[in-house]
């Protein structure tokens, strides 16, 4: 588990904030832990690269 937010499926552009945001509804404790502990891996991370599986098959 884990990875960088920039290539996560849930890292989406929000027109209201005019920036990228995490689109997961996590509670405050999860968010604080994620932001404060550099070794904590996000349990919601999903690779946003649709073609990763195809490249592995080739």
C-alpha cells in the first residue's frame, strides 16, 4: 500500500479550490496521521495509471 498522491486515482482536480485534492472522505485522525508520519502509508491509495496492468502483460 501507499504511493505518491500525484499518481493516485483519488487525487483529483477541484474547480472550486483550483488545485488538486484528495477525494477520499477520511476522518480527522486519519488525516493528521497521514500528514504527520512520513512512514505511514495511505490505506486508500490506488494507482491511477490505467495502463500499468497492460504494460505488465506485455
